[in-house]
C-alpha cells in the first residue's frame, strides 16, 4: 500500500518495573518536600514574596528540599528505596565511587516537580534559597526524565491549549505560575534547556500557534527559531 511501517522498540518487563520503582522514589521525595515546605517559614516567605498563593503550592506540588546532605537520601532509604534507585532517580549523587559516598542532589531549594504529559513526576527543578552559584538545578537525565522531551506545566496546560489552539512558551517555572494566576493557562516552560524539535513536535499535537515569551537573549531566540524551522 506504500505505507512505511516504522519499527517499534519493545520495552522489557524489567525496564518497566525499574521505571515504576524510580517513579515511586520521586513521588516519595515529592511528599517529603511538600511536608518540609509547610514546616519551613523562610521558604513560605519566599513564595509569598513572589506572590505565589497557597493554592498554587498545592496545584503544582511545590516543596522544599532541606538544607542537608543526607535528609532526603535517608528518608528514601527508610521508605524502601535502594541506594541505586535513589541515585538512578537523580535524587542523590554518588561522587566518590571508591568510597561509595552518596549525598542529596537538592539542598536548601524550593522544589518544582516536573511531570510528563500524563502528569506523572519524572524529575525536579530546584531554586536555591541560599547563595549557591547555580540559581536553578534540575534532575539529571534518567530513565524517566529527558529534558529535551519535557515541558514544564504541559499537563496543566493541555486542555487550554486544545481549546485555544495556541500555546505560550515561557522560560521559567515562576513565569508559568504567574500566567496561571491571571487566568492564562495555555502556557508551558522549557526546563533547563533550549527549545528542541521534540518540544515542537509535542506542541504541534494540540497547538496551531506558538507565542514565544522567552528571556531577551539572542541565543535563546535563535535556538527557538531553529527548532521551529526543523
């Protein structure tokens, strides 16, 4: 018939089980972070200074990673996650392989869960509340999280994008929250990377028009233009 049949890579049961274990690890961490946010006045004050109401804390699952090298790691161990699962989920870093030392990836940071198109947590973005050199850090690449494929807030925006046929692309987590506060919900953000062709393919499923509201830097604009041309 002239129809090209593409090969589909089968996912082994072992890989699916590993993904489920990593997802459980992330969900356990998200619950911990949400509890810590409720118990940390400085984190709450920062959110209020950015005009983020408590309704959005709940809607977007915001949390706080304690200022500790091991609190999250120890909590996940006690919850039944293995050391390897915690590292593979990018919740901890094993820096010195010879000594096997493990420490928390996120410390003293406001936490934003990053979700896939179904709304399942695949990673985190963390905004420092201290004087770290890196204002934001994201989870590393994992079986669940590929930053070139994921757009922050997409599962919240999908219905609004479908209704309006338009998506607004912003640069940061707080930009998404700010748009939602004024009733603009067809908005998504890139997560620690330039806009990619995979992002564009995702947006083309439901949007006919894309409005770019990115930071005013030439590199970002050029990267977005190249992605849409491809």
